């Protein structure tokens, strides 16, 4: 079975991606691979940040790996917070502060359309491949639910009646931007490497 390192320290992302992959291939977190570093995200696009993370781990390990970067893009805020989603309220901010800032900026806005966008960067046998997943939805006026992470308590995907944070992981995966990008990755691996 193919083994890939997933270049993240975010345990929530590891849990979510593991639930999507099932037995598609063996997933190693940075911790599993014995790597203890925080990889910077210095770029202005999700694509470049994802490539930075996967490229850094390939240089360290010489092993195939993938990474992802995800941003929440809000129409009424000209695409903010976007690539700065994790640090929207400052470099030391947590999800609560980021959500509070988002809701404050949207308090007078009637346009609450938004989308989550995930970009996966795969480093495979010396080549780089990118996969994108998008989930459209709306930002609520208040936080609801205790599951998930990040902006999940204020995001309702199109076609649903509750926030990501009010869903269990299987329900979230029906809509998930991360799942859409991962499905493209899995299809690519099966078609090009005969396994996933």
C-alpha cells in the first residue's frame, strides 16, 4: 500500500482526512514521521503555501507527501480572510477570536455568501500536483455547534440547514471542501500510480 506523509501538525485535519481516506493509503502525520517543525505559510495564495509545506517535507525526508492549505473566502469582505484565515485576528489568535472578528466585520452586511477552498499539494516522485476542493455556503449571525474546528461554527454549506460544527464528521464530509480535494487526489493516485 502506498504511504504518504501528510505535512501538518493540525490534529483536527489529520482526524478529518483519515476519516475520508479510510484504507485508501497509509497516512503518516509529521509526528508519525518523527518530524517536529512548524512550517511557515509566508505566501499570498493557498497554492503557494501548500507547495511550501509539501516541498519542505520532501527536502527533509525524500519521501512522497502531500499538504493542504484552506481558506474561508467571504464575498461581502472581498474574499477575506482567505489565505490569512488561521491568523485573521493576529498571529497568536485562536478560532474564537477569528470568528469574532469575522462576525464583527459582517454585522452590517446582507451578503453573507462564502466558500471554503482547499488546495492540496502532492509531491510525488519529484513532481508537484495540485488539487482544489470548494464548498459554497453562508456565514451565520451567531456560532452554533461544538464539532469541527476553525470557522465551522458559523458556516452553513449550501443544501444544508446547520453549520459544519453542528454536524458529525460523516455528515460534514458530504459537503466538505477538503473531501472534494482529497477525492481528486485519490483518483489521481489510482489512475497514475495504480494504487491509492
